[in-house]
């Protein structure tokens, strides 16, 4: 894939650089729901050939463009507030979801304007360490019950419906090891909002409510060996020694990943791994 210029993002990466991800797809998965007409092999449950960033950004923006065309009146007059659509990117821990989501937002902004797209990470809805201690989940941070799923679902619904006000979005700080409020912003001008997280396609209470606000969910599939390398590096960067890092990944991240893999068939599209190391970000 040819290198593409990607605008620098003020938000730094939360994933360390990984090895080349140019391996092909691991095979199709039968779709759980009927394939919508006119979208071909790149839609529900099917892997597609590797796509470059510009092509993926165009696909993401088409969710907005298609709805804008459908909402136009016969005389060409559109709704007072243009439609806003939310795209979800799911995948197991360490798949590269946040890197891809930020790169897509940057690419859409470059093409359609600075306020055209926004980023909304699920990680902002990690429960605080105090709440994890209260619930006995300190050693299961990052697992499905360690998120405020109902708060996440409520914010997605608000973002989808509210097009006239600024909306603040929380994030997770890997230095503080805590969620932080209002790090990201969805401006009124944002027509596409890209959210990412492990459990976006999980068939469970709360997650189903969150999914209802998403126009589509794409699954980013990355080789287990690549993910494990990234996850160990993440724990090392967070202060654990090598033995502690490997133990955390084996006892927490890997079981979480297996749960997320089960949701793959409920996604609208499976993205073939491709080299995301070309996307440079700076703090």
C-alpha cells in the first residue's frame, strides 16, 4: 500500500508501534444478518481485500453522504440539521482500534473540513480505580463489566440526536491510569463520529443499547501474536516489569480478547489487517 499523507493529530498514540500487519484475511465468517443490497463482498461478515486509509475514510464518510441524500426533499432542500452518523470500530485488545479511528478522523477532516469528524473512545468509560476496588474488579480492568456501558450508550444516543451543541467526551489516561473528563469534543459541525472499543458488537445488555446508535460496526482483526506484543509493551510502558506485564496479558487481556472475538460475526464488516505504522502521531 502506498504511503499516504496523514495530518498530525494532537492526541498521542495509546498503542506502541507493532510489526508489519500486511497478512491477508483469515477467511470469511457467515453473516448473522442479511447483507444489504448494493454493497457487495465488503459488507456483513465478509473480509475484503486490504484497503488504504483514503479508501476507508471514503467508505466511512459514505455513511453520512448516503443519509444526506436520502434526507433531501424532492426540491433539494435538506433538513435544517444535517444527519450525523456514528461508526464503531470493534476488535480485541491491542488490535489497533484507536490508531485506526484517529487516522480515519484525521483523513476525513483533511478531505471535508476540520470540524467534519470527531473521535469518541469507549476507554473514556472505564470505571475509576475506586469503583473497581469497590466492585472487586481491580485485577479485571478492561474486562466487559469494568466499563460504564450505560453511560457510554447514553452518550452515543445524545451524540446521534444532538446536532446543535458542543458535546464533551471523556478519555482514558494511561499515565494516570484513570478516566479523564472532557478530553475530546464533538462539535456541532461533526457529521461523522468514530467510536472504538473492545465490546461494541457484544450481544449483552447495555452493549446492545450502544450498538443501536451506530450506523455500522467494523471489526479490526489483527493476529494474536501482534496483539500480544503490543499489549505487553503497553504494560511495560505503564510501569509493570516484564514478568508482571506477561502475567497481566495472559490473565486479563487474552480472556477479554477471546470474548471480543465471539462478537466478530455481528459486525457489518471485517477489516483485513494492514500496516498502520505509517500513521505518525505526536503528543
